[in-house]
């Protein structure tokens, strides 16, 4: 991994690539440049979970505003949303690149308030990762953790307001019908 000055920001693509190279070196796995490229390009071809499209359509039809907040770079976000077949689903696809930080930094979570011109108490944050649910909760968002892997909650001093195993559980939590 390349050395960086303290506090110097690197975008998520670069940090992820550096992490991959470090993990390969630490585990004595030799990766060719072509293998590194193939693994990294996997981030650009992500598919949606099977329940995602229908559940998101239910939420949108109910009049909810949908936005996506990610540590991914804007390029990674656009590619992943397109690959998942979710173009036009989200009003906003927000990258923490805009504030040169990563979640769980409060500046990252503030992006949604600013982009949607909506107070934090009107936003329900719906993450995949437990640490992200905790970060959003610390920031002051209501949270619903989509715990697809059935992971135990991380011991971080806060708990999500709701938990489910998929987006259908979110729809039910909100009292909507699919």
C-alpha cells in the first residue's frame, strides 16, 4: 500500500484497490495486474438482491423519496446502479467523495439532508452493514438495518430502530403493501 500524508484523502476505488493488494500480499497470494483489474471491475457489475426492484418500486409508489448514500466513487455508483438494473429508482445517488470522507463520518451522513433539503428526523436510513446503521444512528437518523447475513449486532452503543433480513421486511416495517 502506498504511503500517504496524514489526513490525505484517497477515493474509495483507490483505497479498495490498495486494500486488495495489501490483503494479497499479507496472505501470500500472487495477483497479476489482470487479476487485480478483474476483481476491481466486480464493483462495477454488482447485481441487485432479488427482492430489491419490487420493494423499491413499492416504496417509490407510496410516495417515498429514495436516495442512495455510498462510499463508492460517483463512477462506481453509476456503474453499480446500472448493472443492478435500478436506473431511475433513486432521486439521488450520493457519493461521500463529495465531502472527501467516508461513512461513518458525520459529514457523509449530512449529504442526504443537504441533497434532499429534508430534516434528519424525516429520513429513515437503511443500511446493509451494522456499523453503517450505528454511524447513521449516532448522526441522528432513524435507522432500519437490512441484515441480510443474519449478523449479530455490533457492540457500538446504539441499535437500529428496526431490523429485517431484506427489503420486503422494510416495506412491512413501514406498513406498506407490496
